C-alpha cells in the first residue's frame, strides 16, 4: 500500500468533511466487506481519495450519483463491476464486489471464480451477459461494438445503457486507483490476483 490509511485523529481540516461524508456513505452501503481499520481509517479507494480531498471529493460525488440514480438491477451492476475489476486485476474491487454479489444475489463460488478470472460464466441471464459484454469490451479499449451497444439499449433502455457505460468508466477509474496505489485486500480477506494471504 503506497498511501497509508489516515486515522480520524490525524485528519487535516480539508480532509475531515470528505472523511465524514465517505465514512457515513460507505457504512450505509457496504456492510459486507472491510472498509475501515479498527481505528476508523478508511481503506480501499476511499483512503486514496482522502489523501487529495480536492480531487477525491469529486470522485466521491460521482460515486454517490452512480448509486442514487441507478436504473440497472444491482445483480447486473455487480457482474459489470466484477468484469472491470478482473480486467484490471484489481484485487480489492473483486474482493469487495464479490462479497456483495454473493451475499445479496446468491452468486455461486463458481460464477464468482469465473468472473474473477475474466471469463464469462455460462449461466448468466441475458441482462447479466450483456452487462458483462459491455464491460469487457469497454475495459479492453476502443469503441463499443454497435451490436453490443444496441443490445444494451434494447434490454435496459437508453438511460440504462448510459448508466452501464458510466458505471464501467467509473469502475475503470476505481481499478486504476486501487492498482496505482497498490491497495490490497484487507487482512483476513481472500487473496486476489497477484496477492498473498
């Protein structure tokens, strides 16, 4: 980890409002995986954003908007997020969203393992498969193929397809943040790609 977690007692005045907002938002949304240290320091991408609050606040605002205005079913979103995390080998992202997918959507170990390996599980619904295809194509670079785009619009409507594209872009950024600052899976969590327990 290249940026040490910041204990609440050590926050600078500019960091405190962002910390408070992220801490309450993360606590309300993510109770299925480790997001803080015992002393209250944020982990994951939130710690990185806290180190530069002028920029981090903007990314946190996008994160909140992606949650508040969602149209896509959450299970579909989790497949797309896991496809992006796998494409980047972002261990914390796979750990966190794998926990959400398994607890809230009864995702099997086999399906999660296949997604974490960057592969398309054969038992996805049509909506999940389309989300996987869109995420995989966009995270690989280049223009989203027209048939894939049209399928997303047909299944999710224009607003849902837009959300899917924004979601993939956002989690590409989250993955780059995690990888750029070498943010690991918390102790006790399952090892991700290239990680040791």
